[in-house]
C-alpha cells in the first residue's frame, strides 16, 4: 500500500518525512521518493526498492528545507522505477504531487494534457494530476483552487498532497473515496499530513481526518478544511492515545471496522502492478505459468476453508466465464479424506489468508501427491502455503488483524478475477475488447466499494432493529450464494447469533418451514440475470410472515414493494458484484456485534489461523 507523509514547520523536513515513511513500511512498497522546498526551489530524490536506498541518496545529496512531502509506492501503472516513483513533478518544476489511488480515466486525461503540450516523464496514472494543477496555475488560479479544479477531473478514489514553490509555506491535501486516509497532525508551529496515523504519532497526538470529497490547506500555523465544492468544513480534532495498537486502529473502534473500510485501498493494492489498463493485459509472474501449461490445463480444484472457501465459490464463476476452465470448490478439511480424483493437467488452487491453515495445507499436499500443479492465494508473505506452492498470488491486503476476515476475503476474490483474466489471455478465451472490458470493470471496483461504505449509517439503523434476533437466514442465487454463506458466517462468528446461508432456490425443498416472524431473512436481490427469481423467493418469505431485508441495486424501486427493508448497492459488473455485495453484510454483522457488546476482534473460541485439525 502506498504511504504519504508531509511536513510544514520550522524543523528540517527530510528526517521527519523519511522516519514517517519508515513507520508505514508494513504496508509494502517498491519505490520511494521525497521533495523538499528550499529557498524557492523544490529538490527531488526518488529511488526504487527499500527506503534505505533513498536514505543513502539523501546522505550523498541532502535536501535542506522545512517544507516537504514523501511517498512510498506500490507500482500500478508503470513498473517500479525512479521515474515512476512519487513525488511527481510537472513541466515547470514549480509543483510536486504525491498520490494514493488509481486515476481510472487517466488515458483520456493523458491524451487531453498531451494535446495541450504537456510532456509526460513517467508511465504512471498519478502524473496527470501534477499537469492538471500546472494547467490551472497557468490560468491564474492559486494553489488551492488549482488543486480543487484538478480533482474535479479525476475518476476513482484518491488521496493526494500538493506542494508548490509559488506558495512555499503551504501543503494542499485532499481525499476522494477510500484510497487511503489523510490524517492532519497538529503541532506547535508545525503541521503534519500522513496517510496513516503511525507515521506522525511521535510528533503529535492531535489529529483531524479528511473524509471523502474534502480538502485541507495546511500551513505551519494550522489548517483550513473545505469540501471539494468549496464549502468550509470544521473537522473534529481527535486525541490519539499513544498506544501503538490504538494507533494501528486509527480512527476506528476495532481492527475489523478499520479493515472493512480499508477494502477500497486494499483492492487497489491487489490490482497494483498487475494490470495494463490500456491493453487490459494481466501479469501474474509469481504463478510461474507458461502459455503452454495454461493451454494444457483441464480443470481447477479450489481447496480452502471458511471464508476463503466462500471466496473460491465466487472464483469458480469468474474463472469458468473468463478462462473457459471447469472449476470445483472443495472444503479443505473434506478434500484430503474424499479420495479425490485428480486427473493430469489439474491445478489445485489453495486460498488461505494466513497461509497456515492446516486443513488447507493438507489438501495442497494431497493434490500434489496426485500430481496436480499446486497454486496458492495468500495474504501472509512467507507463509507455508506460499512457500510450498508451485506458484502463488499475493492478496496484498496488508495485515488483517481481526479474526473475522473481511479485506482478505474481498482481495482473494479480486486475485481470482485477475487469475481468470490471466488464464483467459494465455488460453485465448479472453482477448481484444473483452479483455479491455474486464480490466475496465476491475478499475471501477475501488470506487464502487467506497461508495458502498459511505452508506454505513443505514446499516447501523438496521443493526439496531436486528441486534436481538436469535436466528437469521441469508439467501442468494448464482454467484451470490457464496455471499449468503459469507454474510451468515460473519454474523454468527462475531455476534454469536445463529445464522444460515442458503441457495434461495432450495428454500422450497424444506428450509421454508423455518420462516416465521422470528426468522428474519436477508435476501441478495441485486439486478442480475436471476433477479426475477429472487423476487419470487422474497414473496414466498413474506407470505410466511418473515421480516425480509433485501440487498438491491441502486434505482430499484420495485423491490421496495416486496421487502420490508432495503439496503442499496451501486450497479456492478456481475462477476465483481459479490465483492461489493458482501460489504453491507460485513457492516451489518459488525454493528450488530458491537451493539451486543461482543468482542468483535477476538470472538470466543476462534483463532485467526486454524493450525490444528
Ligand atoms: C473467517 O472470518 C474465519 N475467521 C475463518 O472462516 C477463516 O476464513 C478460515 O479459518 C480460513 O482461514 P485462512 O484463509 O487463513 O486459511
């Protein structure tokens, strides 16, 4: 994940920025850079690899000054390199920008700016921002207005900080969606900006946090905050407890809540460096897969447990649709005792956040003993499942502390989408326009997640209604059956309410006998090819007196006449809809558990990694 640190005050900026970036290293990166303003000139140092390389550069060629910005980058558009590292500088050398997020419409913006004479020095999407700021400065706007106008052009979720020698004692910061936070640290005669609290906590515990579509003008005397529409905003000043764990939670009450809200940024990082959005081509080098081996593949068996198994159920649809390969998802603890038939040219795909789940590891071993190629999708770098596999795909979600898995679940589905595209490319089942469309759909995902998270308040209200229920039924169809299972698992594992996920079409074969006023039903009824069928299931549940909560697509008014409560999600490409649909269910389980006073991050009887049978 990218990290941002900015400083304006009376001390040397460079040491403060570099130390802050080091405190964000846990988020992972592949290049780093710093810009410091001194006597009207912006000095720039950038390098690939770890921060030690940048520090060495700074020792050899120091930058002196008391205003600066720094950045650690996960490569997205453009390989890790000095020219692609942030901060990005424009044509005049008067402006530098650091950026977290993906500029979804950067090809069009790049063409537009090039036509105006802009020369691009990198392959990154982020560079378009600095050229936009320069455009508006050249039209006579000040730095704040130039930044505000530039942001209006950007699609997607972003966090940025801008510095210019035209207004030397000023940083302009802004946030759109959930591509990473923007914390403003308040010091005495100095101010700080960072993408996460740990970077600046040693300097101040007084912090304010930008929300989506807000910007701040920061000087050594303090800061002013506005909406992107220009209306002044008064931000709350929080006192952060100097407790590293509390710092890690940041503005959130629990790790689980933080990790739910990190998902747009986590998914952005899962995508980073793996998709060329102009051609749509995906690259997954750690899979060690040749085109010949991909074309020889005949079947994929997914082996996983719990939430990761539900992720594999979604991946089945993605890979079958985009790669034309049969996929079967099997529970890890069953696979090894089922005497599974594994034909030649079968790949076993293990999905495991911890990479240490004993049932999944054993399933991997069983598959290998039967001559299958063994891949893994893991979050924990260096874990057993990563090391023993023939090839792997990292979730790149950052550490997941909450026992109830959230961002690992969504990023593992994104990894399978990437795998599906990659296999489709190599096998020739996905090319040209369809390949580009698949990548365009993926580029929309972080923003769709962010827009869904912005509806948390509606879910809190529903949680108050449901917090004392003793049972709950989750229904879905097709690709969303897995999300019904996952929604039920989230509720039962952190609130201890009995909850069950079920294929909606199966209700008439028995479970509908359960439905009464004491059995609320959560029905995933988004607009897809089996929407009409779900309406029927909702009517059947209503006819038996059940309270029905529908998960529906924005703009669907008909559903209001069928269900008692409706939670809306944005329209989403069908193969990626499960990634969005799970968000309200994660939040519902979280808020019900909080209202019940449950130990959300450490539920009873559960462990983050099940290393025993
Ligand atoms: C998820 O909320 C649960 N904590 C549990 O089902 C978990 O997904 C399962 O134990 C698998 O863990 P893994 O992904 O680390 O293998």
